C-alpha cells in the first residue's frame, strides 16, 4: 500500500539511497500541497472571510503574535486583527 501511495516500485522504500526517498517524498508532498491549495481556493471563493484570511495571511499573523514578548504587543496585534475581520461581511446562510 505504501508503494502504491508513493508510486514507487516494491523495493524502493528499503533502498539505501536517501536522495531517492527524499525525491519520492517531495513529489508526494508537492502533490498534496497542490490539492490543499485548490481546496482552500475553492472554499475562499465562496466565503469572503476565508478569502481575507488567505489573502492577508491572518492565521500566520495570529500565530506569530502569540510569540510576541509582552501582552501589550499581543493586544496591539489582536486589535488590528479585530478591525480587519470586522470589515468583512459573511454571506447570509
């Protein structure tokens, strides 16, 4: 099953060549990342908030804000994110 998933021959994963394994893993990783990007793009097209989160990297900003040294710094970023997110109107369900 593992060989089918990575599309390699039967003895491949027991080979001693780490570069060959790395190549197989990288191509699979790229394929999975591409599928994820397509799925996220489709979701973002329907939802303005999701589009904003992707376009402005809001999730990454929030994660980095959590790493800031003081509450004052984190609060400042949280205020900015709140203003940004309040500007988005969600679609009527």
